[in-house]
């Protein structure tokens, strides 16, 4: 996490992760009632990963992949 925050500019990090973070937070608050902080935290992180994966794939389809080295 520390390396991520140091290497990616804050504005880009917020723009790319905020939608997935907010959606994951809402899903976790509404649906996850495991009565265990650890299980709910892990489920939240997995949800965030899956949503970000779908959003990233969608961005790649819409905008195309950036050419490496440019």
C-alpha cells in the first residue's frame, strides 16, 4: 500500500480507484453480515478487487490499451 501511494499520483489514484472503492464499500455495508471483522474485511477487499478488475477491463475495451513505451 505504501509503495502504491508513493508511486501513483494521488489524483490518478483517486480517479481510478474511487468508483470501485465506493461501490465495494456500499456492497459490504448492505450485504456482508458475517459477524466477524476479518471475514467482512476480506470479503470487502475481494469485492474491491473484482469490481476494479471489471472496471479496468471496461476501460481497456473502451479506450484501448496504451502502447507500451509511449
